[in-house]
């Protein structure tokens, strides 16, 4: 019987198995088509290929494995163009970004503008050890005898790093605390943007005198050059008894932070936060991104305050977009103004200062305000006071005259009537009575 019916049994079992497989595929396809996809924007100083190689394993593969399967969702990393300062905001405004991982400055922008929610802050790692946060490292060559301390920075060539990173606005704060105005006192100011390596090369070649960069970058990429450099960090800050520069991310100097749209369900946000907090120090995903793990994202109040001091917010509280117009972030002290574009370029030519190819540079940014010279503040105040007094006198005496006229109007009318009546009587002929 078995021999007789074996073939039909095999056929039946095969048919059932085939139907089951097809059904499973259809179910899987339907489930995948029903997945909610969340786009994670990455804003990092590197090429799109490098950014994807660093962060796709963490924010796409890792989150899909730990969070996506259980919640029937998936994550996709999107590289946000670094050179387009407003791209992240435009993508968010168009609903094309759900998460953003970036420097504290950019996160502070979207948090304020779009009411985004902070999730977690990364902790940087180099060779398996946690290193300094995105702090400002101010350095020069030891062989450059013209630079001994911050007081020697006046009239020198300074290169600054990525705008919106703590390395920029905290570096500016360091200089300000030591009496150096980044815009007024520099002979030449070069904005390297994400060109940390080019900035370092120009310092080593003495094309510029001072560089302001990220400590993480310096220790990651140029550890061999550290013995040949002088460091000028004189910012007297401490966090939980640890002096600046800090060995890890803190709310005072946060590293890259992940934030999300307020429309993200709380279950997704909490699952993402838990997955990142549980990231193993030795995980391949963390090592690819240069992160040891994550910590709870603290307030960016200190970063926002430093950014406001660096003139990175406009009057309405929105982040400026200085990459299209670097002059937008510049602010000069009292009595001076930011020179015209022509003046800034011409001064570089007149002083034989070459600009690094591909980077904007400005020479002698703050020019004397000629109107302040012609009309000093005291003179303007005096003239304004005099004009105000004259106007007030005219108003008072004009009003006083009108009041007098109003008071005399009634008696004057009576007097005029009496005079007119008397004149009419005198003009009428007198007739004597006939006898």
C-alpha cells in the first residue's frame, strides 16, 4: 500500500509545502510593504561614502535588528550634505527626516526651530578608550617662535574649524576670555569648514599661525604630531570636578547627539534610546562610528548660549546659514563694522596673504565705522537732545498761545460787538425835533 500510494503522498506533501512557502513569502512581502520607514539624517564632516561606512552599521543595521523587528519598522540612514547648512532644516520642514545625528550646534538649531526631542549623546572612543568631547583645541607649532601664548594671537593668521561645532564657538569663547576678538584682532581668518586635515597641514607648513579644531579629530588623526604642538586652552571650566578639556561628553560640551521629530511615537523613541544605551563598548557598530556607547542627552542650554554669543542665531531665534554668506555670523566691536566684501578681499591682496584653495578667508574683517568718526556718539546725542528740546518748546508755546486765544475769545467778541455798535450809532444822522 505504501509503495502504491508513495508517489501520490510525496506529491501531496510537496504541494502542501509549496503552498506553505508561497503563503509565507506573501505574508513576509505584505509585512515588509507595511513597514514604517524612519529616515536618520547624518551630518558629519566627511564624504557621503565615508559617512555611510561609519554610521550605517549603527543607525540602520543595528537599529533594524534590535528595534525594527519587534516594532515592525525599519531605519534608513541619509547623508545630509555638510556644505549646505540649511539642508537639514529643509528636509525636516518637508517631512523627509525623522531623526538627526549631528554636532550640538546643529541639534540646538532643530531643537529650537522644530521642537525636536533629544534622545541620546554619543561618547567618542579612540583605540577602545573614551577621549575628549567635541571640545575646542587651539594649537600652534612649537617651532613658531612668534606664538608663545594667546596674547600673541593679535595680528596673526588663524584657521577655524566646523561652524556649529563646539570646536568653533568654544574656541571663540577661549579667545574672548583672553582679550582676543576673533574678527577684529586677526590678520587673516580662514574658515576651513570640515577641512580639519587641510587646516592641520597649513599649521605644519606655517601657512597659518594658529588652528582651532576638534580634540577628537586631532587625537584620532595626528597623534604623532602632538609632541610638536603647543596647546593654548585657557578656558577655566570644570564639569563635576573635571577640568576642561573634558575626557567625555558632558551637557557643557556635548558631542554628537541624536534627536527626533516630536511626531515619532514614544514607543519608538524609547526603544531607540534603550538600544543605543545598551550598545556594547566593543561592538563592531560602535567601533565603526568611533563611539564607545551613548549617554542620556542633556540640555543644550550651554551650547545655545555659546552659539548666541558667537552670533549664530538671528533676531527671531533661527540658526543662520553662514556657508552661503560668511559675513552673516561676523560681529565687530563698538565703533567698527564688518567691511564690505570687496574690502575684505582687497585687504588680503594688499597684504600678500594667500587663501587656501577652496576655503573662504578674510583679512582685517572689522573696519572703522566712518559714520561713527564723523558723528561721534556724544555729538549725535547732543544734537538729538537739542532737536528734542526745540520741538518740545514749539509744542509747548504753540499750545500755550492757543490756550490764551481760547480764553480771550469770549471777551474779545463782546468788545468787538460794542465797538461795531458804537460805530453804527455815530454813522446814523441826528434829527432835531420840530417846534
